[in-house]
C-alpha cells in the first residue's frame, strides 16, 4: 500500500516516511498543495495524510481545506486524514464536511494511534470498494442468461478447437472467437477462462454492440460521482470488474467506430480512466472477443479498425456451424434433455429413432442455441417418457431458406421483394444491423419494423 504524505515541514515528512516504512508501507512525500494534486492525478494511493497549513499562513487551515475539496474532485474514494498543529473543533468539522475521514493533531503522542488510524481507513476504503464491486457483479449475474451446458466435442473439428484452446488457456494472449450465431462462442470463452491462471477471478461478459454511445465510457471504465448530471454515485466499470480475470467482449464487430479507439488504447497500454476522473488506472485483464462477422471484410470497408483487429486476434478460434459437425448433435441433444428434465421435472428421458434421425438430418440454421430451444420445447410438449419427432416440431419451414435469385423478382409480391433485399443487405454487412440500416437509408428501428413485418 502507498500513502501520500503532504507537509511543508521536512522534519515531519521525514518522521512520517520512516514510521510508514517501519510498518512496510510505501510513501510519496509532497511539500505543497500543487505537488499533492499532481501526484493524485497520476498515481493511485490508498490514503492521503495531509497538513492543513502551508505557505499562506500557519493557523487558518484554509489551504488544507481547499486541498481536501480538490482531492475529492480528482479521487472521490481516496481517504484523506488531515494533520494540524493548530487544531480547533471548527477546523475539524469543516475538514470533515470537505471529505476528510479523520483528524490528527501535531505532534501526535503515540505512533500506534496514527498507524491504526491509517490502517483502519484503508481497510474501510477497501471494504467499500469491494461491496460496490460485489453489488455490480450481482447485478450483471442476474442479467446474464445461465448456460448449464458443457462443451461437446465428439467431432474432429471441435476436438481440434478444444486442443488449441487448452494450449493457449494458460497464457494472456488475446483470443478472437468467430462463428455463426448460436455456435457457442461464449461457452468457449468461459472454457478458456476456467482453464487459465485467472480462473479464480471474474469472467465479465459485455455485448459491445449493445452499449449506446452516451454510456459507453461509464459502462466500460466506470465513472466518479458528479461526472455528469445523473451521476449521483460512483460506478465500477466492466474493466475494473474483470481485474485479474477475463474481459469477454462479445459482438465486437457491432461496436461503433468512435468507441473502437478507446478499446484500442486499453489493449495497447492496459490503462484507463474513469469518466470524470483524470487518474490513470492499471488494468490487469485477459481479453477474449467474439463475433459472427467477417472482420477482415469490415476492415476493408472501413467499418472496423485494422490496428484494433491486430490487438484482438492474437489467436483466432473459428467454431464450425452445427450442421458441419453432425457427431455433436445427438450428444448435445441428450445433454439439453437432461438439463430440461431437471428444470421442468419432466419424465422424458430418451429420443425415438425417428426423432434421432430428424435431429441429425436437420440443417440447424440457429446452431446449438436453436437445438437447445427445440429440446426444451419438446420436453414441455412430450406426454411420454420418449420424445418423438412430432414433439420436435422440425417442420420444413424451419430449414434454411434457399437464396432467391434476382431474376425471380418478377414472380414476387412487393413485400417479398423488400424482405429479400433487406436480407441481402444485412448479409453484405455481416449481420451488422446498424450498418445495414445506414446502407438502406433508414433508421435501425425502421429496419427492425420491416424485418418483423417480413416474418409475419
């Protein structure tokens, strides 16, 4: 732990430095308020021990009181213990109002009391930060959908991916996971984390395309109290929550271009600032990202920064679609059946041969996620202990649609032609709805309305 010591009396500074050193505490000494503020801006301290009187006068405490207010603006969490040789009740009260946590008169009679004060305030500060972090973690866990499945790798392609994941898990090399929606990118990211040296710390997932520009910095890096109009309390960002653990950035291709530079700086320097604070923090995190888009294509179209891609794809793992790894379909289905039985207290415990055939021959455009939903639905519909093909409800309408060729426009209705064209634009932009809407000349909400209409 590092304590900031501020006093214009060199003898006092020397005595405090030696005392802190004897207690195995590091210290940084300053002789005036300007030096204090410079240090607080650039260095994270556990506590500040400051004198109230400097060059202006030796009794009023005016300089020290103003210094407390300025420190609170820079770091609202930093415990400030004030010292003065001219202590009065009014000065002590004013110091507390400004944000000081304790008051010590000089010369102090016992070193033990001073050290106990310092240790107590540091422990209180750490406990407060931990409580805030736990509250935020609990909020995130409640919002995250639980996934009780394990990785299934009967197919050769998945065995090769798991083998590579095992080899890189112990390092901090950034990992980029690609694959269609529903293939299990998040599950693979969790597998890498759980087999890494950071497994005892947090795995923090964030949908990078789901954060609006207005709250991006607050969501990712946190903010201090008063950083903006509605910032009534400080907030812990996702980067800080992932400290010593793994930050999983999902849907990385959907991140607005203006925010990509901020993530690039994080990955280059592993440093960041909370919104409203100029104090730079160090980030000890392992970064895993995922996307269903073609990032190389987006780089060519200038929709994604090439330098950011270089930082993300230290190792790239591409998960094949479920239709290309048929050996995994039945084992996954059996696992989802077991999970659903536990959740819904169902009697269904097996598949008929006809159901197995349909499961293995279906194209699974929604991949593993679709398979899970189909099995859960079948468990609810099944009236016996064996799931039949009728319970699966895998009608031909659910198969992947054959792409419509432009020369078939003449046989389409206007609505069908619009739906086909919208789908082509979305595919061209690798599933990025924001860029697709821009290319179509409509808002994203208008695009969603048209997509919903096409499904009806």
